[in-house]
C-alpha cells in the first residue's frame, strides 16, 4: 500500500456548490465541504491558459486525481435501507457527482486551486483507488481581481 501513499501529495476538499439569495436579487455562490482527503494529481493537458486567475482553455479534462476508494465509501449514505435495493447501489456506483468541486489548498485553507469534477472511475481490479477527472477553473485566495 506504500506505493499509493507516496502518490497522495495534496490535501483536497470535495465541495458541493450552494446558491444563496442576495439583496440585489441574484445569488451568491458558496461551497459546502463534504469531506477532506489526500489526493495525487497527474496532468492530462500540458497547457493551462489563465486570465485573471481563471482557466480559459476550455472545458476539457486538465488533471486526473487519484485518491483512496475508502474515502468515498460513505458519501451518499443518505440512501438507507428504507429505499429499494436499486437506490442502495447508486452511491456505490458513482459517489463523486459531476456537480461537485474539488479544492486543493496551498499553504493555508483559504488559498489554493479549484477544480470542477467532470467524471470518476473506480479501480475495478483491487478496489483500492478512484480516479477523478478534473478541470482546473480558478485560483482561490490569491487576490486575482474579478
């Protein structure tokens, strides 16, 4: 198992977006942290094009994250035995949803990189890790003007 531990270099937080109404009639976007874990990153795309702290190179996969499968085991546990057997299997198949975001901190909890989750794939052979397709969207806490 040591081979996997060596790859997990970054502290990550899986976040769900929350829109709250503001006084101007619009919405403010905030994030609810679902869980924290260690993750490794591999570049999928060699180039990122950043303008004012935001990736403008498209909506494709920029990084592949690798984390322990056990970390996500209880994610989506709201589907309890009160539901049918089909409901019970859904979180097991795909616990990391496409509307989630991933924040990787850099030095402190308010500074880092934000990624949009595009997809995931479990390790079907050993059931020890999960790969998550990510698109780097913006820096957080770096003072980039809007």
